[in-house]
C-alpha cells in the first residue's frame, strides 16, 4: 500500500508538470513568408507577407507575434491568437475584430476575408487529410 501511494504521488506530479509545460512552454518558429494570393473580388493576384514568430502550444491556442501585410490593402503588426490553431482576425483602431484569417501549417496556406476583398493562397491537396483531422479536433 505504501508503494502504491508513492506511485500515485509520482504520477500526479508528472501529470502536473505535463499540464504546466503544455500551457506555458511553446515551440517557437520564425516565419518569413510571402504568399501569392488570388483576390476573388477584384480577380487579381495580391501578395501577402507574413513575418514574425509563431508559438505552438500543446494544450492551448497557438499565437503569432508579428506583421501580416496585404499588399495595397492592410498592414497590421500585433499578437494574433489563433483559435483552434487556425483562425484569427485583423482588428480595427479600437481593438475590435475585423475580417477573418484562416491559416494552416504555420502560414503555408492563408485565406483572408475582409471588408472589400477575399484572398486565398494555393492549396496543396496533400494537406486535405491533415486539415480535416484538425477541423474535427
């Protein structure tokens, strides 16, 4: 019985450490990308540049700290919290959400819906299975 209690305490301690690490210690990735996107509204190609640091958390939403530049449309540097590691927003001058951004695979794919444009980059069909799994997660 004494050994069982010790084992239980050790397992609880390991679990607490796992939770702490999962919530507080991210994997950092530097992002420097330019994606050639198609604007569904104007039917033109528009360059989207993403530059900053991507923080991948195991148990919470990922975070991107940096700048997203939509050529000729918008440029916003801030901390973007990625709901479900996929969705975020631009914000207006009052900090209110404006437009929607869907990103996948650390900005390898991006889809931006804003007031006067709807952009998307090229989709790799090899991502489809992983994307569906992420959406069902």
